[in-house]
């Protein structure tokens, strides 16, 4: 992944994830953040099976409609790169636990692997987990970390340029006290 161009958006997005610490605990020990999510990119952290499960969950949460879905914004390939470059051990374990517990629950409920469950049944399964995740007393295994995984998927998706086409780059220089007209001129100058 050498020569990958880091946009300001990617750095700010990663910085927000790192500083918020709300979603998942732990930070990686790397100084550089190399992110590459080109279509067809090979997963480097997740196994193909794990990536397929997470992709299905992300597509269930944010399907393609008249707007882009999680697959269009490459949410899970981006998460794969965050796992390599940002996530600490606790974060990695939490996501892996979610995948394993989701698979185990599917085996219990449907007597088959999560990905072998028919699509509509998987959507209903995820709706049930989503509803249960907002219960104060729920400690079911896939529910325990579902809200955090959901937040991360939504955050990655909605901070992408594909999902947020009106993105305006924050001007990089400090100008002090400027007028509204000067501010609007800077915003227009830095639009994509």
C-alpha cells in the first residue's frame, strides 16, 4: 500500500475515531495511517468469512436504495484497514467476538452458518438483534457489542465522500477573525 494518498478527510476521520474512543477501546501503535479501499481490494485483517459476515451486516444496516449503501462506500474494506492501522487489541477482540457470537447464534437459531441463512431471515435476525440491543437488560452474546459495531459502520459510511457528496474541506490555514463573506469565499474555494 505504499504511495497511498491520504486525504484530509481520511486523517480527520481516523483522528475522530481515535480521539473519541467512544466506540471501541484501544489505539494502535503505528505512527502512519495507510488506508486503501479501492474496489476489489483484498482484505488484510479479516478472513474472507469474517469480511463476508461484516459486509452482510453492513449491507443490512445501510442497503443501497436511491442513495449509496455500505457496499458502495466500501465501509468494511475501510474497517479492515482500520483494524490494521488503528485498532488496539481490545477493539480487535470485540469485533471478532461479535462475528463469532453472531455465527454461534445463527447456528443455534437456524442450525446453519449465518451466511447460509436465507437473506430475508438474516434481515429479520438482524432486526431482532437491533431491537434487543436497545434493551437495558440484554446480555445476549451478539447484542453485547452490536451497538458499537453498528455505530462504527454508520460512522464510516456517513463520513465517506460517496455518502456525503456535499463535503467541504476545512480550510487548512488559520485566518483569525474573518467576515462571513471571507469565510464563504474560502468554503467555495475549497469545495470538491
